[in-house]
C-alpha cells in the first residue's frame, strides 16, 4: 500500500486522469443502472401443479399429491414440502435451502416427478413444473372505470393493452375483468332425450363441422394451387344449422336440440373503481429494464388515452412502484449533497476549507467507483442498495479524515508538501488498512444470510464492502495526490489557539483519568461516604420494589424501583471493591478503590448494567421488520362457501359507502368474487369465488394529513359491526414475504379433528387483546352434490365413469368445443345447459349419456346423486396434514410479536389437543428465528474476525482486548437510543446496525492505539504516549464520528433538504424502514466516540500494567 501511495505521488497527472475517468464512468453507470423497488431475488422454490378433472380434494390428495410427494421427499437440500389438494387440482411447493441453485432445484424436481408419472391416474394431466419469479410482480396497475358498460370498457382496455405492450421494457400486460363475447350452445335436455342424442354427440358435431382444414396443393399445368376446406362459420348463428344426426331418414339439426346465442361469458366476478364498473390492467416489465423509464412511458400513454376517453370514463394508475424508487433515488441524491455540505462545514470549521475539500472529495470519488462495481456485478439500483449507499455516506470520509489530518499535521510541523503527503500517509497506512479490514469483517458474515430475508438483504453487505474498499483506495491514492497540490497551512490564529485550549482541556481530563488516585486518607473518607449512599439506595430500592408489588403497580409505573435496583447493583460492585481493598487502605498503601482508572472502568460496567435494566423496563420489545405506515389498505371478506355473487356484492357496497370519506383517500377499488390483483410484492389473496376485497389507496406519505395507522384503525372501526362474512382489515406486508407474525400450525392425520381444534383455537385467539384478523385456513368447502357411479351398471350399458363425468361437467360448467374468429379476435364456443336447467337436481338425474349401439342411457340408471360436504382443500406440510391459525399483532396498541406469541402458545396449551394432533409456530416466526440465530452467529463471527485482524496487526492481546471493550460498551448507546426514540429492537434492522457498529467503532480505537505504540517504540513513557496520542487523535476521532452521524441523520429522522425541487421535507417511508438501523449506529457511535477518547486509553493503561507484571 505504501508503494502504491509513493507511485501515485510521483505521477500525480496520471492519478488526476484516473480520477476524471472514474467520475465519468461512475456517473454513466449510475444513469444506466436499472431501477427497482425491491431486489430481484430468485428463491429456490419450485411449484408442481397437476390437473385431475372431476376429482374431490381427498381423491386428489390420495391419487396425485401423495404419490408425487413420496418421490420428492428423498431429494437432498429440501427445506420444506407444502401442498394443497383441492377440487380437481394439486399444487405442491418444494422449497430448497439457499445453497441450492434454482436451475439445479428445477432439474431435481423434474427427475423425481417423472418417476411418479406411471403412478398417476390416466385422466390426470401431466404435472406442470415452474419456479417462483418475483420479477413477474406488476410494476403498476391501471384501472379503467366508468358507466360506459363493460363491453365498451373492455374494448377500450384491449386497445390500451396493445399500446402498453408496444412500450420498450414492458414484458406483459394482463387485462383483468370485463366480459368476453362467447357463443353459447344451450342444450335442451328434454329435446336431447326425445331425439336419443347425447351431449357428446352435440360436441362432436360442432367439432367436426366448424373447422378449417388445409388440403395440400394441386398442380395443374404450370400452376400450383393450394387446396383448403374452409368450413368455419362466418356467423356464429350458422352453428344452429349443423346436422347432428339423421333419425328416421330426417336430419336433426343443432337448432332442434339446442339454442345458439351470440352473447357474453357468464359473470364470475365484478370490479369497481370509485363506485363505477372497472377493468384492471397489470403491467409487468422485462427483467433488467429501468423501472423509472418504463413507468414514465406508461404514464405518457395513459395520459394520451385519458384525453381521448369518452365522457363518463376514468383511467387511474394505482400501486405505481416507480414512485417509490424515484423517491428513494431523489433521497439518495439529496442525502449525498447534504452529506457533502455537512462534511464541508464541519471540516471547514475544524481544519479550514482546503482540507475540507480534499476530505469531502472522498464521497463522490468512492461513490462513483461503487456505482461502477455495482454495474459490473449486474445488480439493479434497488431500495437495499440505495440505503447501503446512504449508510456509506458518513463512513466514506473516515479514512480520508485520518490521512488528510495526518498530512496536515506534518505540514503544520514544517514538512514540505511531498514529504508531508508521503510521511503522513505512510504513518496511517497500516492502521487504516486494519480498521477498514475490521469494518469489512463485520459485514462479511452477512453475505451468508440464509432464507428469503437473506436473499433480500444480501445486497447490503456487498454494497458496503465495495464502498469501503473504494474509500480505502481513495484515502491512500487520491487524497494524498490532491493534498500534494491543494493542501496549505494557514498562519497561526485565534481559531488554532481556540482548538489548542480544547486540546489542553482534553489532556487535563485524560491525565485525571489515568491518575492512580488521591492520597489514601481522602480516598478512605470518600469510600465510607460511598458505602453510606450504597446502603441508602439499596434500602430505598427494596422499599420501592416491595411497595410496588403489594400495591400491584403495573410495569411502567415500577420503573423507579427498577432503576434504583440497578443503581444499587452498581454501588454494590463499588462496595465489594472497597471491602477487598480495605487491608491496603488501612495499611496506608494505594488501592484499586482510590485509582481513578478503576473508578472509570467500574462505572462503565455499572452504566452497562443500568442500561440493561432501563431497557428491560422501558424498551418497546422486539420486532422482525419495522412496521411502515401503509399507503394501501385491504378490506378482505371471506363469505360462507356457496354465497352468491349478488349476496357478496351487497356487503361490498356497504363497505364502499362507509369508507368513501376516509381521510387521504385517493381511490377505492372493489373486487367481488375475487381479491383482485396487487403490485405490493406479496402474494395475491387468491381467486376463491367466496372471497372479495375492497382496496383503499391513500395519498403518498408527504401529502397525508395524518398517520395512515390512524386511518387503518378508523377503517377497522367502520366495519367492525358488519356481519355475513369474516372481515379482515389488513395492510400489505412490509419487506420480503415471511408470513403473519402469529401463526400456529396444527399437524395431524385426522383432518376433521384438525378442523375442530383450529376453529376452537381461532375463537380463543379472537378474544385475546392485541391480536387482529384472526383466521384459519380450514376450508369447509361448498355444499356438495356427489354423483356416485355404479361402475358395473355403466359397463353393462356400454359407457364408463369418464363419459358420465364429462357429460355432467358439460351440462353444468360447460365445455369449450371450438373458437369462433371475427377479424383478429377469437371467441369461445361453449356447450352447456341453459341457466334455469342448472338449478335442479332433477335435471342432473335426467341427463343422458351415449351407450352401446348409440343408445342413450339416463344417468339415474347408472349413478346415485347424494348431497354431501367436505373440505374444499386439504393442506399438507412435509407429508402431514396441517391447518394454520394466524393473526396480525396490534403494534399501534403497544403489543409486541413476542408477547402475543407467548399468549398464543398459552392458548394452545389450554386447548387440550386431541390425540395425534401436535402444533408448531409457522409464519414469520420461522424466518424471524432463522434471522435472529444467524445475526447472533454473524456478530460473534465478526468479533472473532476483528480480533484476528487486531492480533495480527498488533501482535499482542492487550491492544485487541482494549479495542473490543469499546465495541461491547457501545451497546450502551444503542439501547439508550432505542429507549429515547421509542424504537423497538428490530431483529433485522437493529441487528444489522449493531453488527455495522462493531466494524465502525474499532476504526478510531485502532488508529489511537497504533499512535500509542509508535510513541512507546520511540521511547516515550506510557502515560505520556497515551496523552500524546490522545491529543493527536482527538480531532480526527471527533470528525469521523460527526461525519458518520451527520450522514445518517437525514435518513434516520426523515428531515431532508430537497436540492432539486426546493424546500425541506419532514418524514418519509424510507426513514420508517431504515430508521432503526440509523438509530443504532448514531447513538452507538456517539457513546463509542466518548469511549475511544476516555475509556480506551484507560483500558489500555490498566491492561498493559497487568501484562507487564
């Protein structure tokens, strides 16, 4: 590294050219980087879906799901196998551990499914195998609504779809809603029976008559003619004239047994925008496309279409993900400029404008190098990388401050520019290399973060490692070269004398801290006084605690007792030390109790104990991810199975009316018979016909009149008294999809017993204060009508189970037999019974199938029709049947996830589960536990790596232990920061902050200890070496701490200066998300700075005494 600096100082013009090229290349890379809201992650989660028509959930489970699961269970690297067996459909999810590549997982699953194929029923379709692609989440949704009628709206939506798909970067546009045209062939069961014709005959007639068959070519002379048989009808009503059969020499036409109607498909769901019928268009972008550029083009097309819409129509864009990323990019740019300004101001006040400019230059140069590296790795500019860059802001100047300040000190000593640049950099090269290495060691373990959260957060350590490495290069090459030409020393003036006075005061404080203590008699008297205070505090603490217990004082009110107890513990430690030192005091010798160093170290231990006690009494508990104010509110309704569309619509309309005037409402979307679509990054609720949803979109954060948490609570109150469905008012998940905070999975083989236990547990949890939206996924199923076929009777009649099942499906659900083409459009031709005939069991029994010799056989002679019921879906995890009861936690009410999980566990314990049923936590508990365990291990590994680097650097144990003590005690600042700001301890965000802090706080301590050792190697006494190093390092220690803190303040507090639009903004969604990490670093670093200037020198002095004995 020293050789690199020397080479740079000898070729400054070359370095200047490299600096210019890095700026040009970095800015170009920054502009070209694709923007994303969330990172593009590929999780090794494989989905196997199989269609088994006409089968019940239990049949699907037995004949399809279990057989495929049996083959899959032997796969290596599988974390969990989940399955859902429903009517005619099997869905299996195979989740692999993070170390398995997605392509490898796909291949493994394909091989095992192929082994299961011979075991599957013949009439089951081949399983479809695919992976979960998070890039398919829509980047925005366009809602087209109005009172034009659904046919006209659908035509406008189709035209808009074509225009949107022509935009570069758009991968796919899906039109959801509206009614497609359809050719209905309504068969009359009585006329079919009269003519002896079955539904299968009708289907075959249309299939063989409505077609276009190429006939090859015909060569006549020198010409070749293409031969075609154009039998497709030009008018759908021509189907009525097809001949089905000839009976008694007379043709029987389709119109004799059925009515042909050119109409619209039957309504299965409804959608409204602000009370008017609507159609939704979801837009997906191509992988790697710039979301901001694509969204801008979409908005331009939408605006052009909006101008051409007829009166009464409305086009609105909702859930625009590009707005979030644009805000984050704008905040990043403003934070960079704010950081530059703040660093320049602080450094100007401390060092003058020239050193300030040289140091501040480390920010843009390190940033542009980081942009280049991120672009080369093929990453997108997403929210995690953007925050990493903001976190880097204050850290990028740390190495530059150390280097430039040391060069500046040499210039003050009279060295010429070249000598000062080389010597000043050489002296701090190894310390800043070691300090950078320790910081990188803190972040490196996070590269191994497992699970969905790890995939989501891995971009943080990568970006930080790249940026810190760039800052080291800038500090050792760019900054010395700039200092060579730009750095000059102003004449001694009042400011320098002022700084000298502060250094003198610090030296006085440091010498007092290192003093072995006053004369023994004074120390003896003082310690008797301490003992009196100790016993008084202990008695007061015991009295307060006893009074609080007898009076039943709640925990917050018993805080004084807790604090007094902690103080008593601190005095107890002092008292024990006094007793141990009593013989030395009585003998007139110096003792530890009279040593200022011991007082400081014991005080730090007491302060740590006091902090832990205070956090236990005042802390807001633990959370997984920060809870963000929602911009979208979902009102989900689950109706009893079989509830008609009209009945659902009645309740949805009431909810629309009640929420019409909620504050900050931008748009309200209602979906009846489905839960619609979402661009929120989480799973869509589903398409079950007994579920509906009202979606409320609110103003963006800056434009809201109040917290959207208050709006969420208001909406819950508005719908609390409604009946007819289970209503849950929820917000989209914050962060990666990990499930509900409270989720209990009941496991067993008896699904009915599981269902009963789940329902009882749901009722108990619903009565628990602090739990919201309690639900279970046991689907009772629709009322069923089962057709139990007599296989022997069917065989004697020349038919079979398949023919009967297909006839019933055609009669009720309809069978698509062909396509009718009109221009570029295609419409289905569907055969079924008319709606009135599909409302009676008698019709079902009167249906006929074609048997031997073309004779029609009534179904009543082949089967028995019975009413029944059963679950509409059977869920399994790792080959066991499961039902999950889950709930949200009322964080606004002061409840924590951990507290509510304990209550839920107690509810399960009091339930008395039947034999063969066990339970476990699921949902976010799994990811939370995995992340918590990993972060604890990562912190320990980081400490070990830091210790290894320190031992290698200093070749002793005294200095590494001295430095690591400051890391542990910096937790005092973290915990008090959480208490003061009323921030919960976030497993992810605060955990990352603590690990980051471990790497940051050692930097100044390393340089300080290195200067002490350098002075001692020159023969300076230990105390004088400590004092001299403290005076030398005081300014850079304070500057590095202040610049790091100032770089994080805008994001942590949400207070931001808008350099482009003007004005100052207060609060943001980003500050809610990343604020807990900023709080941990800011408060922890503030305490660590004081520790570096006071406790580290004292600790070094004490430990060196011990090692030298």
